[in-house]
């Protein structure tokens, strides 16, 4: 059994467990002022490197006492705007311009980032379905355990930078992670609105608890997510939103000097994915023809797309219809579909976020 300790942040008193025993190490001193860019090392023993490590990029920028933010990118290796924008920030930022600490991991799922794949080629795991992790597990589980046990407990804020990856196109959005408490949910909403994206969407991943944002929520951090375009591409528009959003969250947290920059059109759409009815999942093996456009407002019963059966041309295409009214938040990128593939995600209006009426208990 691990011992419980109490960590006091500026936002809330949190109960966290002491880190589990592990062998991960780093030359970076998390408590030292200044800027340090290096790695944390995860010992591995593959065929060609008996006592080697996998080096995960890690940076710390610190100046005196103040809040700590953990910023993570490269959670999936085919999502690029976050790692690019976070790398730019680390090259540009002067420790004298901050109060507190930035801990940044720009390529957290490092082997997937190197391969340009969603999941790790080492163990086939999705980093964002691996929390709280396992120090005795495979590489992905070990990295998740290090973040969960060693970095979340010393952080006050967590910013998780995503894109749609190779399989989805997504409206460039800031993402509200629902908190288990009303107070935590309100803090998450306020910080996510400060990001300043044109679209804000509350997404609970159908109650999934294995994501990094869900794990951070359970430890009482203020949690902000993002989804920047997708398709395995780099969008200039989404990259600009991401650059500004990172700095806005730092300013909102009181870490970076200056005022939050809220451009015209920021938070113009505040939405939520309502649940399973917001997803269109393929039941067939074929070729997906999307009809609804990204960002379009659709009605229940509207044709969303079709699945074509190229080997059986006599068979009529399967028509996909939207099950609810809403806005097209995400749509599948590859044409090839198989049973279980996600073709569309809809979101609908979430005015409670702006009105401050949300209870945080919708999970």
C-alpha cells in the first residue's frame, strides 16, 4: 500500500498517492530555476540494447514560486500542431517572463511520434487509454505511470494538446473535460474558454477513465484539452490557434505575464458531445462517402453519408443518417471503413458553460 499525502495547490487541496516504485530517471531538476531541456529515461531491454533506455523529451521552465502547469503534446504520434507549437514556445520563452513553473513534454508518446502513428509501434498501445499506467508494464504503460504518479501530483494545471490524427478531421477546438465536482468543472470551463479557440466542446469520451485528462481530473488539476484539425496534416489556421491558446492558458493560470488574448470569434460555438447518440459508427465493411461537411448544422434524419460496396456493385450503398440535431464536430478521414469505425461525431449547444449554470454532474 502507498501512503496518502496532501498537496496544496492554489486551486484546491488534493489527496494524491505517493509514487509507486519505479526505475525512470532524468538529469533535469524539476525544482531548479531557469530553462532546462532534456529527457526522462525509461529503462528498456530490447534485443539490441540490453541496458538501454527510451528517452522521452522533457523540458522545465521555472522562475520562483507560483503555479505549475504540465503541458503535454504528442499523446498520439500522428497529431502535429501541439508538438510544433509547444516546441516553439520552449525555444522562445524566457524564464524571466514567467512566475511559477512550466513542465512540458512535447513528444510524450515518443515512439509513436517518431513513427507518425496513433499507437506505439513498440507495444501497440494507445497512450491515451493507458492511465493510470503501470511501472511494471510495457513502455506506454510506464510513461503513463510516470506522468500519473510523478508529474500530476506536483502540477496545478494540465494542458493536453491533440489533433484529429490520421483518421479524423475535427473542428479546431478547445475541449472541456468534465470534472467529478461542480467546482472543478467550473474551473475547467473557465480555463478552456481562456484558450480562445473558435469552438469549445465538452467531451467526456463516453465516460472513459483511462485518458490523461480524466486521470488529471481525478487528482484535482485544472484540465484543458484541445483538438486541432487532423487528417495527419499540419493546418496553419489550427497551428495559429494552438500557439495563441497555449500562451492564453499560461496567462490565465498566472504563470506568463500579460493579458489573455481573446480574438474576434473566440468561443463563438460552445458545444457538447451528448453521448453515444452523437456518434455514427460503421456496421459495414466498405468505402465511406461523407456528405455532411465539417462544422455543418444538421438535423435528425439528415443523410450523413453512404457506405459503398465496391466488390458487390449490385448492392445499394448503405445510407447513414444523423440520429440527433447538432453540429458536425468530427468526421472520418480515410475512405476505407470497417465495422466499428467512427464516421461522424455530432455536438449540440451547451449554453450552461457560458452562463455558469453547469453542475459538473453530467457524467
